[in-house]
C-alpha cells in the first residue's frame, strides 16, 4: 500500500509531502511523481527544498523563500497532486492520498 500525505498552508499551498511505499509498481509510480517536483525546484527554479529518505518513507518540504516563485511552485506541485490523484483513482486499493489544510484552495 502506498500512502501520500500532502500538507498545505492557510492559503492552500503545498508545504510538504510525505510518501510511504513498498516495492509495488504503484509505489514506484508515486515515487516518481513525488520526486519530480524536488528536481524541478532544485534544477529549474534553483531553490533548496529539504528532502529526506528514511527506508520506505520519502519526505520533502517546499522551499518558498522566494515569494516571486509561488506561481511556478504551485504549477509544479499541483501537477504532482493531479498525477497522484489519477493514480489513486486507477488503483484505489493500492494508493491513498490525504491532504491536510484544505480550507482555502489556490
């Protein structure tokens, strides 16, 4: 089973993502979707998101130090969320996506 926890701030912006997976194909797909924004933040936007790997758990925190990049960050992160939701729809018994702090949407 793959579990993804997406934490949002009061404005509805993604702040951190935690992925807990296994060796299943769904976990590899979810992992690629979750790791891609980290690469985009580092190599395209030249930010420094904090990312941690601990066994089957991968977590990252979004680097929102440059407020002028909020729109770009939101585009990258919301695309990840859409991909994860699509994976969850296709494999509801294998993938669970939870979001915390959805009071306000971007």
